[in-house]
C-alpha cells in the first residue's frame, strides 16, 4: 500500500501568512519557486464552517497548481493529519522568521 503524501505549506504573501495543505510540493520547473499542487481543504460535510478556510477555498477555487517564491516560504512539513487551512495577518513583531536564502549565479560580488 503506498502512502499518500500530505504537506502543510506555510508562506507569506502581501502581509499575510497562509497555511494550506497539499498533496504535491516540489522544486518545480521555475527557478526560485516552489510548486504546490493538489490543494486539500476540510470536509465538505462538516457542520462547522470556518470563514478563513472558506475564503481560501474561493481564492484557490480554479487553481490546479501555483508557485511560491522561495523567499516567501516559511515552512513545509510532511504531516499525517490535516488541520484547518487559514490566513492570518503578519505583523512581524516578535516573529522569528527569516527569509530563505536564494543562490543566484550572478558572477563575482563587489568587495567594498
């Protein structure tokens, strides 16, 4: 029996922190971007509706695959259980978040 992978992807975009779940995460074909596909949302039969997750569902309703710049990725975890997808404000105060270093081959840096 093959295990179905599930990833929790946390990234920042336009002053907000997104936390989503997806079945596929890879380096992708665009240099400097992480490719995310097969987004997973909570149970449709759930009685309790989370407004944050509903707004994410509508935002990603027609998206089959999207790309996140590497410097916007906060964390990617392979998880066993899905939690709620959510968006929260990023204040930056007291946050222990550092941007992901990106290597670009641009030649020798100037020494000053």
